């Protein structure tokens, strides 16, 4: 599985935008970029995913570099509830995939009031 | 919405005891997964199943067994508990279509003394 590299921790202020980077220089053409987050004492929850184009949903935006070797998860206005560990994960989709997720250590986001 | 339900939430075992961690989902998902999470680390895949009667090993299967007799249930068994199995265990499920996220339970916190 292709690896991802994320900063160990980041800090933000409430109601400010947050940009969480992820490097994946060995990504293959069939790998989708998935983001999950894990709130304290909870299981991970899905945030967003994409392949090549930038993606938006109600939780966040995903900006993908043109060469796909990096991506950025964007939280437009951080709230205290967004304090969590954010995981950037590559996953192959399509025939033969068992859709496993390989978690790294992720980025611990701290949101200051 | 029940989603993925894990029981028990907490358990303390003595070395050498056995127990079964229960996982049930009510979303008619084919795929189910068991992960463990050690302190400060990401999740590691123990076992997974792509449907009733079909299971396969993940990254760290030693010391565990699984069965999948129904679509809804995917129990994880520890036969001879060891201190190294002290961890938080998460169960997840997803449907069989591409691009769909995994849905996680709230976890079982297991201590072996």
C-alpha cells in the first residue's frame, strides 16, 4: 500500500480555517485519497474522499495537487468539536479491492477557543 | 440509527482467560472489519470479512479468531488473553460498492492484567 506522510500535530483557533496537509508521493493511479477523523474516545468517522478533482461536502473540502502527490484537507471554520486526529489514507477502489484502510498516526488537531 | 454496535464497552481480563468481543451492524453491509488501536497509534487491521462465511487475516491476526455466520454479526474471539492484547478494539462495516466509507463502532476498551 502506498504510504502517506502527515504532520504529527497542528493547532488552530476557533472559527479560523485549517489546512491539514498530506504527502503521498508513491500514489498509484487507482488509489483514492480518503480522510477520516477520530474524536476523543470515539471510533473514526469518514470525512471526505477524492481521486483527482477537488471535492467539497458539508464537513470539509479536499484539495488535490495536479500531480496527486499531495493533498490538503480544508476545514473552513474550525470549531472546538473539530479537535480530533485526522487520518489521510490511500485506498484502491474497484475490482479485487477489499476496501481495507491502513491507518498511520495521523495529525492531532488542537482547536483553541 | 444503531449503525455498528460493539459490546462490551469495557472489560478487564486476567492473563489466560478467553472472551468474545461482539460486533453487530444493522445496515446490511457485506464487508466487516476488526481493528485494534494501541495508545498514540493508528488503527491496525486484525481480521476482515467480505460476506457471511468468508473471513481473512489482516495485519495483526495472531492471538485472535473470527467467524461470520450471518451478515449482521462479526464476533472477535481472544482464546488465551495476553497483556500485549490490551488495546481498544474497533469494529467497522461498509457495503460492497466502490467509494463507500467504513462505519465504525464506538470501541471496546480491553485491559489484560
